[in-house]
């Protein structure tokens, strides 16, 4: 991880770091997240065998389908299918021959209401909230349903208690979509996908792929922007595309603005992203301005392995600026017909992510860019030891200024008392002796073993135990006498032959 190629350089035209092969000058390094090699090294360094938040993930590429099973109470089944030109998987997007699998529930046959239940293996959560993320595609008629259930411990140790969590109704389109479903369970459980044929006229299928279950909170806003490469070529500089407004856990309504071809002329090769407040049904009881809230925006890396994702994540904290006031006609907010709401001035980054970087990893899969955002209360953290000047928050967050956004107040130097010298530091005792501070004077407690002991003011003299010494002398003398006796016997044998 490091800064952009031209950061901190003396010559604005020469990169800070260059490669032997010029092609890789625009490839090396990134500051988004830990790389796969970084993660491997950290896990080995700290002996980490597993993640703390990942409960389950599955791409259905293996024949065991991640330990999932078909429920026996249904009247239809989910089938593991290989990617084809008509039904491409989401993991590989149909780009690899003879590879790429997903689960498919057929809604083109059988009676209306026929369903199939696909259950996960039993999972053991460590926290009380989980987020289930998956991709789905509904190719049948509008009205087909995908229902998410959990089957949890009933108190006897058996996983028998069913609870419906979320229902997705098909809209008749034919595209892969992302879903986030919040699960709240603290006992062992299974999560279940139920496919339901909506009507006798349905002629398609329900597809699911790339499942991830983490013990984290689901994002408040999830925005899947289709045909993003088309927006890169047709959207004028400084023109935003705005998301639908979403509510955070407190009740504030907010949205995200994406500038595909740049927010300002200084960054024409970057995608700009900003956040703004929307008027909502809770505005009458909310506190204004909405200060001390942390806005976090993520451009999602859609790698099927969540441990290898390198999403682009950035955040800032709101202040007393008028942009965080209640959005009304008199506050300067702009009316938006699409949401029938007022939208305040947005605030964010002109250089959120480069257009070139979008093409490298899995930011654009099936030409979709996925943005998630949160707007969380940080009021309980306002008592900080670091004094911060919030008055400098300007109209935009840029990379060149971000190192100087926070200014530290000058504080009077603290008076520090001189520490008393420690006579036992460094240790004056030799041969493993322990130093004792006795009223400013050093005394050495010398070490002893089974055969030796140390004496002297600094334990510098080695002594051998008398008993051990006598045994050693006696043993040596006995050895000498025995050797002489053997030598005498051998000599007589040679001088008196038979």
C-alpha cells in the first residue's frame, strides 16, 4: 500500500516510485486495503487461523455446494447449474469455459405456489447480529418469490424453530442484483433460501450465487448502478447521478451522489462521490444540524471471496455547517421530483477512485458498480484527547489537502519532574545475581545451583560445594588407581608367558 504515483515528488512529471518495466508504473501499489499477500503475512505473523466476523461464504463452485442441503418438506428442488450463454453465473460472469456454477430453482413448471428450500449447514454465531449478502437473478414472470428464513435452536439443542426474515418479489427483469438481509440470532442456526413459483404463467427461474454471511451490521444504503461504463462515456464533467434516499438507524434520510467523469475539472480521470441529506418523514423529531455523524462510503470490490476484497472505503465526520441542517426550501435544499424530497448540498471526494482502477479488480462486474453508505452517530465519542478544529471543513475532500485537514491546537509544554536514578539499572550483579535497592545502596543476591554457588560483592566468585568437590576428587583418585592396576596386570601377562 502506498500513495498515488505522483505523491510527495519534487518533479511533478516524475513518479515517486518507478518500475523496471514501464507498463507496471500504473499498476503497482494501492491504498485501498490489505492485499492478498499482506493478509497472508499478517495471519502468519500473528498466528491467525480464522476471521472474527466471517461465518460462511459460498460460490457453489464445488460439488458439495458448501454443505447446503435440500429440505424434505418442499415439493421442488434447487439444482446446481453450470454457467451457460443463457444463464451466466455471477462468480465468473461466464468468462471462463467449463467453469462457473450457481444454484437454480425452476419456476417454469409445476403448480403455482410450488417451492424449494435450500438450507445452509449449521452455524454457530459469536455475536448477536449478522448480515447475509448474496446475488440473485429472477428470470421468470413478475410475482416469483425468493424468501429468506432462519431455522434456529428451539431450546432443546435441536434446530427446529423457523422464522421468516425477508421476501424478495420478482419484477420481471433479467439482471443479477445484490441483496443484504439482516439476521439477529445468538444461537446456532441455519439460513434458508425458499424459491416460490408465483403463477402458472411463470416461465423462468430463480438463481442465487456468491453468498457471504458476516457478523457485521448491514449497510443502510446499497446502490447498484447498472451500465456504469456507459455513464463514463456519456455523463458530462461535474454532473452527478443520485441514489434513492435511505434511512439510517436514527431516522435521518440521506443519499449519495456519484460523478462518473469527475466532480471538478482538477480530477477529470477520477470518479467523485459525495453524500447529502434528504428530507424525510422523521425530520420533525430529529436534531439539527446532524453533527458528529460519521459518513462512510464504500465502492464494493465484488470478489466472491470476501477475504480477498479490496473495496475503496472513505469516511468523514459532519460538523455545524449548514449543509447538515434540515433540508427545506428555505435552507437552500433542491427539490427532487424522483424522490419527492429536498436534497441538501452534497459533500465528499472529487478523487474517490480513479477510472483506471475501476477496471482492474472486481469493482465493475456485469458492468455494475455497487456503492454502500452509512451515516452513524458518533456523539458518544466526542470526548476525545485530540483537540480538533472543525472550522476548516470546506466544500470538498481532496487527497492533496487531507493531510492538513486537522490542525492541532498548541498546548503549553507539560512540566515533568526528573526521575530518581535507579541504582539497580543497569544490573551491577554478575552471574545471574539479583540486585536489591536498600536505601539507595545496591545489594546483590547471588544465584546458586546444585553444584556451585557465587559469592562476592558482585557475585563475581564461583564456589563449588564441598561435598560435590570431595566426590569429584575421590572419583578422580579412584579412576587413577584403577587405571594403574589394569596397566600392572597387563604388563605381568606380557612378561610371564605360558
